[in-house]
C-alpha cells in the first residue's frame, strides 16, 4: 500500500521549515516570565512558515502562490528578529541561535527564489544603472527651500 502525499510535502523548503518549527518548540520550552510574549510570537511565526507554504502551493494562481511564499518568507524573517531579541535579552544562548539562524537563511533563500519564479514580474537592473541617486536625493531634500512665498500664518482674532 502506497502512502499518498500532498505536493507541498515533497518540497525541501516545507520539510526544512517543519524541522525549524520542531527546533523552535524545543528551544522555547525553557522560555517563561518576561520572555513568554516573545516565545508565543516566535511559535506563531515559526508555524506560519510551513502553513503558508502549504496553502500557497495549493493555489492554482501563480501570483497567489508567490504571495503566500512571500508571507512565509516574512514569517521566517520575523523568526530571525525574534531570535535576535531573545539573544539580546538572554532568553536563548548565541550558540543555540546559530544553528536555527542558518536554517532560516536557507529557508529565506529558497522562498525568495520560489516567489520570484512564480511572481513573473521582473525588471532589468540595467535600466537603472545610469541614474545618479545622490543627485536625486539632494534635489528632493532641498525642494522645500525653493518656495518664493512664505506659508500663510494663522491669524487669530
């Protein structure tokens, strides 16, 4: 008897994100007190990664699929930020954080490539190569200084 699987279960990024969820749950067991809010947010964000991958992979529209993959990517980046907060506040150790961060880097890279593939919207960066961004910034910064007349003041009576 063969076991049926869903399409998303065959994706490496889905399997890796589930592994990340398991490691996050394991690491979060010791978080309590002041760290409980970060723990709860971390677990929600971690679970959001594989859930959005699965939901996105089930859509028929490529644009929708890219949108769900972008949401999963955002959740992975949120997990990285939460880990930073937990390291800073001594909720987790730097050594423990490194392995999970490496997983997140890989997940984000995979999701980025997948979303770009399904999004189908791309511009060549060569079109922007000749723009002097510093000049544009300087011009916008001093745009308000070129007015000839002062702003009207409010007259109180």
